C-alpha cells in the first residue's frame, strides 16, 4: 500500500519519541500490505477498529496514541488523516476527519 501524508507520521514521531517504534512498525506493515477489504486490515492489525467511510483507527504504542487512516482499497492507498494522543482523538470525529 502507498501511504499518503507520511510527513504527518514523521513529524509526530519527532515530537513524541515514545511513538517512534510503534509508528515504524505500522509503516512497515502497511507498506508491505495488499489490502482488498476490511478483513485484510484486521488480519494485520487485530486491534484496529474499522470506522465508516473506509476509515480505520489504529492503536500506536499500546493505545497511547491513535492513528486514523482512510483506506482506498482499489487504488492501494492509505491516507493518514489523523495521529494524536487519546485526548486529541476524543475531540475529533474519526468518520469525517
């Protein structure tokens, strides 16, 4: 899969050192994935939560941080829509961000 807005991931990792390893693992898995549907995502990330509008919420660093991605299955693109702390996540609507 191609990850769009990868700069968001890199910038967040610079600001939150304890997220770097989890973000690196997430990136490695996603770049090597060939997701065709939600079940494929859950196979690679069993703790992910599938959200409406082809979005998924991923737990980073034991759910300290959350990442929302919009997945375009046909185009093989994963678009990073949000990454932040639990408190920041609580202030957004993951289905529309």
